[in-house]
C-alpha cells in the first residue's frame, strides 16, 4: 500500500468505519504508541535506564516483591533483575527487607527517594505529552479524549479480567 493508501486508511479509521481490518488498526496503534513512547523517552531527561524505571514502577504498583517475582513480571532473568535492583539500591531507590514467609527470601519495596524519582519522571512525561497535545486542534483532542477508555481497557492484562 502506497502513501495515498496509508492516508486513506487513516481517514477511514478516524471515521470509525467498520470495514477497517483489526490487524490494520492494531498495526497503526502499535506504531503510534511505540513512537510516542520513544519520543517521550528521547525528549525527557530520565536519569534512570528504562528497565530500572520499569522495575521501580512495578515494585511501586505490586510490591513488596521478591526478586524472582519482579523478574517474572518484567520478563527478564533473575540475574538481570539482580543487577537492576543492585543499581536501584545503590541510588537509594529501593529498600530490601526479609521475607516473613521465607527466611532465605528478600522483599523489595520502593523507598521514599524512589517515590520522589517516580513523581519527577511522571510529572516530566506528563508535561511533555501536554505540550504535544497543545499542537492538536479541538476535534483531535476530543477524539483522543473519547478514545481514552478504550485505550485504558487495552492495558488490562487478560489474567486481571
């Protein structure tokens, strides 16, 4: 499909016509979300590498967690997660405590410094997106706002349903 076909399918998808194939919508959504995420990372001044930031968010949302559970949730090996946690620990972003259910285990939680860092990153990223939203016209902003519930539904994991 050439450029004119891509523009036509963009108009079709925006118009909400039912004849747009799901795989085309999925492909365009993947590309748009991925590029927007990359643009935010590039434009931001994050002082934490992506995996450290992701691990910190996961611990904040689901913690305290054992290293093995955190590695599973992040889709990395335990040795990789061990290195990530060591780096976060050196920066004072996490705290480790004995696991009351297993004397050999350790639970990781977010420290106050980690919470402050997460607030800073979130505020900066929200401001970056807000500046991009300012470039949209009223119709585009309304379309994005109307799409938010559907986009938020895509985030829910199948095992949470």
